[in-house]
C-alpha cells in the first residue's frame, strides 16, 4: 500500500533562518507531488507541484522553493524565513484523476 | 469566481441528527469529486469520492452529486461528537496537467452531545 512520510512534525525557527522540509512517498511510482500551506483557520494554499524528477511548478511567488531530486522525494526549502511563512505545511501525492493523499503535516512557527 | 465554494459555518447539529454539508463548483467539465475531513491540527483525510450523478453511500456517510446544478453534498447520518471537524470539498476539473484538484475553504461542523 502507498504511504507518505513527512517530517518534522513541528518546527520553530527564527526569522532569517533557512528551512528544509522533506516528504517521501512509498508504494507508488511517478506520483504527482504537491506542497500546500494552511494558515491558521484558513483554506489550503497550493505552493508547488511536480509531475516528475526535476519538474517543479510554482503557484505562488514567494521566498520558498521546492525540489524533487528523486521520483518519490519532494523537498520544500527557504533560504531566509519570514514571519509570514508560519503555517501548517502539507505534502500530498496523487495519480491522475484521483483525490490527493496528504502527509501528516509540519507545523512551522517562525519567531 | 472561486472554483469551489462552501459555507464556512460553523454548522452545529445535535448528536444523532443528520448533518448536511454543501459545495458548489464553477467548472462544468469537472469529473470527480471528493470530501475530506480535517480534525483540528491534523492533515485532511479523504473520506468519500463520487464520480457520477446520484448518491453514494459508505456507512453513515452519503455523497450526492448533481452535475447539472454543479453541486455536491455530504450527508452524515447519526452524527457523533467524533464527527466534529472541518470538511473540505475538492473537485477535479479534468484539466490536463497535475494541478487540477481544487479545494473549498471548508465547513466546520460541531456535533453537540
């Protein structure tokens, strides 16, 4: 069966520090991968998605970036965090036509 | 116009009642429809999918789809306090590419014991 792993679960980072969040998927090949952010009490905001290794599409211009170095690995990064980067970050995967399956999420607080 | 719209709620129902959650979408070509449940502080969990007009039942949950009216609904029978969560509607527009699933902002449901 397919599983998605996301870590860390919680992160507190100072303003201006770098960020690296990792997501891996098991049990499927060539999945579509997604990074979402959910601010407190708000809806899901799509940040990046990827259809394959090295292929990244950005939905929202900001100081975040994403990479897909391997088929089932998706990384979200920032060189310098802002206070506004705080939120709940969710990785998800899908195959065409189906719903998305989400990881357990990372709660990021920038202080 | 938003792709997917939901009432934000909160929707409060007494324990044992039927909770009715509604969602409308703008893309008439949309092909598949999903309901997610999100507990506070947790990630969304897929609970129902529906692809054709009519009703689909799974335990206490029934998804209803009306493509002509462009709405999809979720009924929860015999509501329990454990059903208290935010319910997200998602619509796959069938557009080419990976970015074709659009989420509503969610309806918060509270089941009162």
